[in-house]
């Protein structure tokens, strides 16, 4: 084989390896955590537990302590009857209360036309509310017009 053919062969082989490596890198799953911003009181223990629940389920949490959580809820359009102790924002949705991480994941996967999802109050057995007993509760969808619907029963 002549020297020019050997050089050309080496260049093609190098290009093939580069294309293969680039293609494999592009096919790797994304491991960057979904970022969620949580507005809460600095003294709320169950809020801290819910933040830990999100972190344990792969979310990158930005926790912001606020003096007046009602202002955040009003600004984000959370209906009063759905209020809980913390409000979160993730990828264009509002998350109110002790919503399980799996339900947030489903919301972000399915992307329904809703303002957000909520677990009203503080039901025992919901994430962040471990203790004696377990309440049945629903994760509800809500919209700007005040309409709600059931997203998931627990």
C-alpha cells in the first residue's frame, strides 16, 4: 500500500472513531436533575421533610424561606381552598403542598393543560407528613379559573 493510501486510510479510520464517540455521547441519558423552587417558612419542619423527599427522588431543590407564604400563593394563582404550607414552581407548573415526587414526575411527563397540582391541607402519610396513621388524600389539578380535578388518589 502506498504512503498516501495509508495516510488516507488513517484519516478515514480516525473520522469513523470520532463519529462513533460523538454518537455514543449524544445517546447517553441526561442525568441533570430537574430543578424545583420551593417557597416555605424557615421554621416549618414538614416543609423541610418535603424538600428532602424531592431531593431523595432526584430533584435539585432551591428552597427559599419567605416571611409571607400567602403572597406567593396569591401571585401564583393557588386557590385558597387548596392551600397548604409550601408552594413550589417547576417547569411552568405550580405545586402546592405535600405532592408526592412521583406525581410531579408524571405531571412533567404528561404536561396536561393545568396551572398546577395540589394536596390541600397537610394529610398524614403524604410526603413530609409521616407520623401516626395515614389519611386518604387526592392530588388535585387546578386552573386560573378556579376549576379543579383529581390527578391521583392516594
